C-alpha cells in the first residue's frame, strides 16, 4: 500500500506519525551532540546474501521517522532502498558497499551500518564490525545458517561483538524458525533461545509473542505503524510456557542471578529476565533470538526495543589502544568513552570512499571530543590536518555537525590516510589502535583498457579503488607482460570492471592471466661457439667455450654467471659483454618463449682477435652459444607450484580432496577442529584457475581457500608439449606431426 493510499484511509494516524518523525529530526542535531553515553547504540546489520538486511534497515528508518516512504531493494518502483545508493546496487538488487546512517528511537541515538552479504565483499563487513559495539545477525527462516552466516559469525568472534539474532522472512513458503534455532546451536555453537515466538508462519503470519513480558503483539495496519498488545492466543499458551521455561533454563547456565532463582524454583519477573539477557548478551555467553518479517512490516519495532534493551552502549565495551615506544614493549591503554571531553580525542579511520567532494574518510570516535576547526594528527604518518568540515552520514547524504563525541561515527573530507589509521589531537599521544584484519585475495585476472586512449582514466580508477578496498590489489607482472588485478572472487572483480566503465568511462577487458613458466636444462651441456664476421672494414670475432649447467632445485628461479677463464684468451674487458649476452638470451627461451632460470653459465675459455674483437662480438658469441645449447641440450619447462590451504565443513572433505587430485595436487597435510577440516596441498598454478567458483559451488558456499607461491617444479610432459606447440605456431614455425615422425 502506498503512502498516499494510507493517507486516504487513515489520515490522522499517518499525519501524526510523520509529524512526530519530523519533530524528532528537527531537534536531532542538538540531541546527537549532547546525547548521554547510555542513549547511544552503534550497531551493524550482517547476514548471508538475501536474508533481508537492507529491507530491514529500510523499515527501521521508516519506523523511526527517518524516511517518509519505504522502497524495495530490487528498485521495482525505480527508487530502490535508501541504503543502496549506488546505481549498480539498485540494478542488481545486492549491497556492494556498506552504508552508514543514524536515527532516533525512544530518545536513543542509533548509528547503523548496513553491510553486504556476498563473500566477495567480506572486507566491508570486517571493517564495519571492527568499529561497532553490537550487531544484529539476520537469518532467513527458510535458508537458516548459510555460508556467509558462518563467516560473519567468525568476524563477530574476532572483534568480540555481542549480537542479537533476528529470524526474518516468516512470510515465505517453507519458513521454519525452530529449525533455524537448532542450526544456530549446532553450526554456530551459540547458546541461543527464543525471546519471541511467531503467531503463525507463511501466509498465516499474524504477529509475535513476547516471551519476556508474556504479551502478544499484533501489527494491524498495512504499514505496521501501530503495535497492539493483547493476550497470548489460547492455542499457543502451552508452547509459550515451554519456550519461556527453556529460555530461563538457558540463561540459568550463564547468569548467576537467574541460576539462583531457577534452583529455588522461583519464577523470575520480566525485569529479572531482561537484566539477565542483557548481562549474558554483553558477555557473548547468550544470544537472544527474535522473529519477524521485514517485508510484511512485522516485528521491526520490537527488534528496535531489543537493540536498546540488550545491546551495549559505547561505555560498556572495552576499547584498547597500544602505546608503542622505541626499544620498549607495547603497553595496553583502555580508552575512556565518557562524553565529557576531558580526555584527548582518539579516533580510528575504518573506511575510505571517493565522494562527490573528494575523499571521504569514515571514522569512529573512541575517546574525547572533536570540534570543527580542530587539528588532528595521523599517528602512522605524523601528518597534521585541520578540519574544515565534520559530517554525519545518511546513506549517500550528509549533514554537517559542529562537534562529535566518544561513541559517534562520522566522516571527514580531504584527509590523506589509509584504512585502519589512528588519529589523535595531541601529537604527544603515541597511541595506535588495532588495525582491521584484511583477508588475502583468492582470484587474479588479467585486465587492460579496451581503448588505449583511456589509460589515464584507467590509472585514476585503479588508484581510487585500491585505496578504498584493501582486498582489491593491482600489480604489473613483468614475467608475462600483463597487468593483473586480484580480489575476493570473480563477482568482486566484475563489479570493479563495471564501475570503471560507469564512473570513469573506461571499458576494460578481463581475462585469465598467463602463468609465468620457466625453461631450464635437465643436464649440463658444453658449448664452444665462434662468432666470426668479415664484410669489409673491421670485422667481428669472438669465441666462447664453457658449460651451461642446471642449478640445484632450491635455486631454480635464478641464473648465475661465473668467469673461470685463466690467461688472456678472453680479455677481462669483454667478460661483462659475454654476461650481458647470456642474460639477454635468458629473457626469452627458444622452447616456449618463457624466461630461462635455474642455470649457471660457466665461461672456461675462448679466443679473441687483436683488431676484430669487440664487446658486441663477444655478446653475440654468448647468444650463439646459448642457441647451440638449445639444439644440443636436454630442456624442460618448469611451472609455479602453489601452497594451497582449503578450509570447509567436514562433510565435504572427500569432494575437496577429489577436486585437488583432479588438478594434479599433492596433499601434504590435513587437520580438523569443531566440524571443520583444513587441507594443505601443493597444486600447479596453471591448474588453479576457476577453483574459487568450483570450491564454493561444491561446498554450498562454505569453503574458503588461500594460496601462496611455493616453488618451481617440472611440468607434466603433455603440458610441456602443448606449450611448445603453441609457441612454435605463434612464431610461424611448422610443427611436425607425431604420426609423420614415427613413419619417417
């Protein structure tokens, strides 16, 4: 139902609701600056793909009077969700960048960060959780605990973030919140229990039961604006009593006050239960589970109440910084979150973004007060910046403020820094906060601008995106003469390629990167080469004799040159020219066009001419010697072998081992903990392309892998044959047919 339709049906209700919202935000700037610490919440909304995070955020903003109309994520009304401000997000219906906003609910100031669900954008979730005090873990009542839920859960554990669970999409066919609770206990190892129960699911979803206050809550009108309290339905009373008893039992295991009441067989009051839920949630020993359907506007207001009741304010979270002095061990310092401004300002930059007005730096204030016009220092670089503007963010809109206090999330313009930098107002404070964990990229692709005239725009785009996103890497590989980009997945790189075209008018071509193969000798080979040329005037004369031999396997990526000559057959001034000729030939082998490596050029003897010898003659003699060794010696092609580490749930162990074997991998070790296994293997890089997609599809998206260079090793004969044939074909050399060879 549209807003205009609601105004026709229930004008008094809608009008009073919007007026209240507007009044709240007219005084919001003043409230935000002077809010007490207890009245602030910094929360993130995290979940697997398509669990309803952005829809839930949209409803929260609507019910708190922050926006006047609700829009859908897919952008069917050509508007799209408020928090999906990027055009690509609205077209694809996915969140790509985390977006920050703030709102007011029951005189509490709530800072919210809506995060992406795709594993490709995991760093967005990582840096949001680094600066937040609490989180709402959204779960789909049909999908339950999925792959990214597990990742987000690990991230919350890493930063010790307390969370509420919200089981969303009760209106969907096949909704089963009870199964989801079971998965939370078995897969996430959460001590979790319902504090709300649904009154019907699927198309029969009418409302929810609050087990703490023992009331039924109904959301009567189409937009869910009015919440009506009522008695618990008769047919649900037995189930509600059982679930409430289960809640008390779970809490008694982790909270002493409830434990005593449980042993004395006393019934705890709603206040007793709320106090116990809050204490155990803050300690991360219990996870309260709420239910609802954001799309059908049911259960959002009780979730907001639970955020105020059970998640911590900035004063209830311990934030540490380290004092690092030269020659001394780092000392831990607890930051003071009080909003009285007595302590010097300490803030952490957690996200960079190139906005319409230059670089926008998102910061969280952990201690003290920062005012417009103050100067701040970057602890890492020592640079001083004077602040001309402080802003608070609402998606891609911003509102100017005069000052920010401990616990606030805000943004600055024109600050040159990196993600994870600490800022202070007092340069004598040698404090630095723990930076953000950045996972290593897993997928690399070759990239180049489609049109060569777009190179300037291409370099601008790459410079911006690599600064904004630490998991997006860019490098030029001189071995294969290609520019490579690396990221967390093929979708990740595809999105950046599209953004280059849209935002910088620079279409790019992505492709599979080449592998840097190497060529080396199998056994030592002697050479004796004479370069002699006479065509009138001064001639060219140079003779080199020696041995080209393979180096030991641990040195198969280098080439060496040694001068073992005795006497004056090869004058010393010509030895550097011989080395230069050898190194030039090593740049491109004659077998497959790849570099030579793992070789030692031993110059034993030679001959020169008193007039015709020159540096050029000896350089060409050295090159001729290498060509002769190509004809007489036994050569092989080396390929890079990667150390691969795969982590996935135990039920997929056989599948993963089978995949690695198919890719010519050698398993070097395995280990397992808490239902997960880790396999260590060595796999040729040439066989690793496309593995990220294969691993995710075969492990329901739960598998992760990382790889790093291990060593060079001889490649399979069929691979060597294929490389040689491809190179000879590219050089226009006729390739003899194997069958023809046999006949001859």
